[in-house]
C-alpha cells in the first residue's frame, strides 16, 4: 500500500472514530464535607454563609455510606450527635439550603439519587419541586423525606443536555432542646450518568499515534 493510500485510510478511520468517539461516564453525587455550596436562611441566621461539614448520625438514622457510597451526613455546623450546635427549630421554614450544579453532555443523561434528612427536606430539580417537606413527626419526619433508612426520597430522572441544579432545603421540626435529642442534618447518595465528548487531547493523541504508524509503514516499504 502506498503512503497516500495509507493516509487516506487513516483519515477515513479517524472520521469514523470521530463520529462515535464519546465516552460514557457515571459521576458520583454524594454529600460530604465541602461537597456542595450551601447557605443558611436569613430569617434564622444573621450570618448566612455556610460550609458543609460531616456530622455524627443518630443511631436511628440511615447510616453513613448508603449503598456502598462515600456519602456521609452533613450540616452547616456540628449539629449531629455529640455536637455543639443545636439547629434552630424552623416550623415550616427551612434552615439550610444545599445546591448541587452539574453539566450533562449533548446526548443527555440521567440522575439517580437518594436523599435523607433530619427532620425533613424539600427537594427541587431545576426549580421544580420534586419532594415536599413532611412536618408529621415520628423519629424525625413520619414519612419521606425523613432520616430513617426507608424514608429516603429517590430522585430518578432523565436529563437533557446542559446545566442542571438540585436544591435541598433542610428543615428542623423537632422540639428537643439539646443537640443529642434534636440533631439536624442531610444525607444524599447517587450518581449522574451521561455521555460527554472525549477530551480533545485524547483525539489528538490518537491522530498522532496513527500518523506515526503510517510513517513507519511507509518507511518499511521503501
Ligand atoms: Ca421517621
Ligand atoms: Ca431534628
């Protein structure tokens, strides 16, 4: 085969590769220290700044690392068991808002994520209410979104290409006056799937490799 034919063949192969050269991905989306942006309700706090930290869960809560994930219970302060901060009871108003933002590639994708909260949470996807907070009490909320293992809300949605936002509003409903009798926190564990274009560097690397191969073959035929 002549060098010109080899190059034409390689370019053809590259064009085919380019047409299908996408990489499937599944990115975890788990609660953890500093894992997402958060803010506090200005109705309850003078300083609304917030950084997520890990807290110790109550023995009746869903345990950390649900479904083998890295997810752990988080809060704006040590409002968990043995903690030093009693989250204010909000009675119908949220305490802490967590925001997760992510991007889906041109072929679309999906999200599967479980959410727990003490005492309950409101969950929005792109501004649309997906789960309303529950103010009935029986070990935190009496139904999802609550804190016990079977009281998670399961966010399971197809996603179009572009930027998406999940907002989780945590509520403190219990009337206990100590941190240990009325802890507060949020836990979420899941993943985002979708297809994103291969990094340009990978495509260039592939082209360079094929070019080198063509030169070697051409040299061998001389
Ligand atoms: Ca409950
Ligand atoms: Ca509580």
